[in-house]
C-alpha cells in the first residue's frame, strides 16, 4: 500500500488513510484493556476523542438524533478476513459521536445488484437519522482489495472528504485463523498444506478472492483500493 501506480493508490495524498493495528484477542467486556485500545485506535483515526469511548452493549447503531435528514458516510473500515473488523465495528458503536451501520457489511459499492438500486436507497437503508453524528460509516472490509470499480464508485458518489481505517494482521496468523474458520464452517476439508497448494487452482476456477488464504484477501498493489 505504498507508492505505486494509479491502480494501486486510492487518491494518494487526497484521501486520508489511517492504519490501525488492533490486537486480535479482543474482549467486548467493559473491563477489557484490548477493547479500549481497539476502540481508541479506531476513534482517533476518525478524529474523535478516545476518552469518550465506552464498552458497547450491542453491535447496533442505536443512538438518538433529532435530524431526519439522510447524511452520507464519511469513513470506511477496511481489511481482510480474520483481521478484527467485526470486533472494531462493534466497539465503534459505543462512541457517542460515531454512527456505524447496523449491518456490518452493506456491500453496496462492491455488489452490482445493490449498487444498481441507487445511492439513495443505500443512504435510506443505512444512514437515515445519522446527520447529527460527527463520524458516519460502515465496515465492508473487502473494499480494500476490490480494485478500480469500487474505488471509482466511492469517489464518484461520496467525493473526497473521506477517511479509511485499515486493519491488517500478520499474514501467517491470518491465514491459519481463516483456515480454521472455514474448517469449522464445513467448507474446508483439506489439510492446511494441501489447501495452500490448491489455492491457485481454486482461484482460477472462480472461487471468490476473499476465500483464499494468501493470494486473495490482499491482492498485489496494482489491484488494491488503497
């Protein structure tokens, strides 16, 4: 995600990209030091004070607002599978100045069916009553590796005044965690070593990039969103 071609950069020097390093073993309990660290990192990336972060009681964006106008999102949480985006999404709901979508991954910009319904539908479904919040956003992690189509859609529909919180993880630990997750779900039946050997074949056969352990979640820089 350093300097590179235009394809590999998402408005470098124009958009603000914040990389938050978040512990992987985070608790959602009020006494969890890791939760406070994660919430603080996410809040600072969005320009709000860490001291205002509280432990979440739910993963819902359920905060009062007198405004009935529909505001647009001004931040996105990005990352790869098993990097902690779900935990951060839950923690950010606790902040009084942050509204994050009730549905963690709306997948509006990277799903043609949803995108073709129009931006107004997306805003009505996810950001009605959010105008009173300083930070308004969502967490669709795979926008990070979605390439030009998603990049251009976000640029066209939402403009330049955006921030991105990017969560990354040690690639080996991430791959192993992803593998165990898919084994528990019953969709992976091979050994870890064999699954890695089969990865190029699986991807060339049309498997979604996010299902990959090494080659998919973060593509080469020329195809990344940021």
